[in-house]
């Protein structure tokens, strides 16, 4: 049996958080067309980090084209340098979701709640 053609543009990646909170995955950033300096909003939903392009966003893509997770976000999520995060990008929505790889299943089962960082 031949598998059905992929009908979704969702892109996945796996990357480690460095000591400054940077997460680098060129495939995901390219799929989203996020360039250095692009303003971003970061919030939590159902235990996952959601990063969206936002004109008035407080955060931005670094000069090197990486996403930098601020210390407040890393501490709240319990992320430390070397932790690997699953990256899920939906280019049609210009959204990237990030979660510690081991927490994805638990987050999908948790009740909805939302935290926004400024």
C-alpha cells in the first residue's frame, strides 16, 4: 500500500537550548520565513510554548537567525542548557510551537491555560 500524499505544510525539528536560551533550527526558521529582527510574541498554551510573528512583539529573531527564549520563559518551563526541544512550525499560520521533547504527550492531555511574557 502506498501512503497518502502529505497534505500538511507542518515542519518539524529537534534542537538543543544553548546557554543563552537560543534555539537554532534553520529548516523551521526558513519554513516560517522568519528573518533576523522579526518581532515575535511568546506565550504558553496547554503546557507548550507558542511563538508567533507579531508586529508589536516584545521579542525578536536574533541577528544570526535564531530564536532566543528569554530567561523568564526558560525558568517558567524548566528549560536548562542542553535540553532538547521539539519544534513544530505551521508556515500557513506563521506559528512555531516549542516544547521539551519529553513533555509533549503530557501537554496534549493537560487542561488549557495561558501565560504571556512581556
